[in-house]
């Protein structure tokens, strides 16, 4: 299922606010202007692929979550015998 730019922007804004991250911090980290970030959050524009990857890292999530609203969770179990 493909999300609309507005849905992606809503997830970006929600995560940014939950983590208490300022738009100016993200803009500096990505090397983009504040206007670009406003447009992403409002769903009026979409981040480039490389910015989407960096944005997911900054927000502590996956690109998949930003794009689709869900993420895969991997569980690794180790069995060690002594």
C-alpha cells in the first residue's frame, strides 16, 4: 500500500515532535532549507531518496515506516550451551 505525501509528512512531523527535534536541527543535518522541511511535513513536497534515508536515521525509524507507516521487526535469538 502506497502512502500519500500528506501521510508521509504527517509521520515525519509526529516522530519529530515525539522526539523533541527542532526543524532547524534537521535542516542543518540534511543541508536543506526550513521551507523544504515545512513542505515535507505538510505533504506538499517529498524528500529526495538520500534525504529520506538520513531523515529516518535522525528520527530513529526506518524508511519503510516513513513511507508505509509500518516496519518489519527482526528478532534474533541466540542459543548458547555451556
